[in-house]
C-alpha cells in the first residue's frame, strides 16, 4: 500500500502543481520517488510532528494540498492539537497519511500500535477517514481526495498488497462497497485492512453479505441509517480497539434515530484491549488479540 500510494501521488503531482509531501524524518525507502521528482515540493520536518503539522497547515493556507506522511501514532497523537485547531477547524486541505494501521508495527511495541487513531480522528467534525481494504480501494480513496481536498486521514496498512476487485471503485464518504451479496437479513461490514479476517469470519457466517465502508466520519454517520434498516444482524470488523472505533461509529448512527437500536443487532469485532503492552509480529498479535 505504501508504494502504491507514493506511485499514485507522483502521477498526480505531475499534473497538479499544488500537491506537496511533508514527512517527519520517516518513510525513506518509500518516499524517494516523490522527493527525487519534486524536490521543491518535498519537506522533511524532522522528528518534530507538531511543527510538521504547522508547516502543512501554512502550506495549505497558501493553496496547496498537503500530504503528511508518518507512522501510525506520530502524525496523529503527537500533534493532535495542531490537527484540531489548525487543520480541522480551518478546513484545510491536509491529508494525514498514517502507515502501519492496527498492529502493523507490532514488533516495535505499544508506541507504534495504531489502535486508537479512529477514536481521535473521528472526533474532529470536518475530518474524513479513508481506510482502504485493498489496492483498488486505496486508488478509489485517492481519487476522491485528489478531487476533494479537505481535512482527511488516510490509514494505510504497512505491507498489504491485495486486489479484491478488477476495477477501481467510486468511493465517497459513507458509501458501501459490496464484495458478497446474499439474499438475507445479515451483513458483515468492515473497514481498513481487515479483508482476510473478514473472509475467515464469513466462513462461519456463510449466510451473511459482505461490504466495506472505506471512507467515513462524523458527517457521514447519518447516511448509514436507511442502509442499516435493511438488515437484522450486522457484524462489524476492525483492527482498532472497541471504544471510539468503527463499530461504535456505526452503532451511534442508530442512536441518532431513536428506536432503530432495537431493530438492528450490531455485533462488533475488534482488537482485545489486552494487546496493550504486548510485542510481536502483526500475525502473532492478531492471532491472539485480533477479531475472530
């Protein structure tokens, strides 16, 4: 996903002179194609994430669409105030690119676990979350972001390289992308790099349809109500803690409309909170603490 993102960014930047990439002294081995092709639109802010987000905000105020690239918690929690007060409040064209979603950097410990980022980012009203499940969804998310510059959060898997569809889907906030349709009142809804986990869960729930919501946020919550009322049983899947996560977001959409909570049963599958403090490969940690 990282390499495909940079490849797409380079191609778009060839045509759009307003695209800028800012990194926090991370991403080397991936970002060089952009740096070498556009040295005047590439900035390394160093290990100073708050300054990095401030630089991005200033560039956005001058009309640039800025992509800020770093690992998991670094472009989010380390500069949360700047995201809140600068990027989101002023509705700036800054896309925060977080690499290593969930337990992608599990071997580096809790400081690198991206398991609470949904909770932070979705609390900002103007921010949209783009959490692609595969390469085609990534390209679909990027198409939307290029054409609609705004406060946004692109959550990438560190090494995922799968392709579930033959064409790039048209993606927009709140839209469902279907991969399996069943004539039943049951559906599994996932987001982010949880496709393989979702497939395993579907083996046990063969009468469930399956779709993803690759792009979502506070303002697209109300769009879920009519869609959800078509189903009786819903399973949500995410590589994030329960509180403030994707399943919570979907449940909140039912609360908006009173009695719907009693008509739709949502069962959320998420990361076990006991993963905190654990160190190991993503595969190992997911097998012990991931959704099943």
